[in-house]
């Protein structure tokens, strides 16, 4: 079993980041528990907390808002957001 560090976070987590990360973990538990996690973190440039899965899907929340599911095209870098896990997983 490997440890998964949380990237982009210093010694403490702001309230909106903590709420966003908790929503990401809840969505992971509800929709894709058991999927391998690649990275967990906070992107200070975008304001998103995220759980990036090894299957290419990211579960993300901007500043504690509702969870979105993100797929990034590895060839073009184009990002597509989905409201549900089911919609996003069909694209992978």
C-alpha cells in the first residue's frame, strides 16, 4: 500500500479547500471507490481541489462548490467538465 501525498497544500488547509476536498472524497466513495488514485491536491492557480484517478478522470471542486468530473484530452490539453461520474466515464 502506498501513501498518497496531497499536493499544493502547505501546513494548513483553508476552509473552502477543506470543504472541496471532502466533497471530492464523498464523490469518490459514492461513485468510484476502489479505482486507483494517481494524485490528490489543490491547484492554487485554478482554485480546484482534486482527486486524479489513474483512469484519466479527475474529481474536482472549485473553492468548495459542487463536485465536477474532468477529463483532459492528452493530445490537445482540452478540458471537458461533466456533472456526473456516469457522463464522464463514458468518454474515457
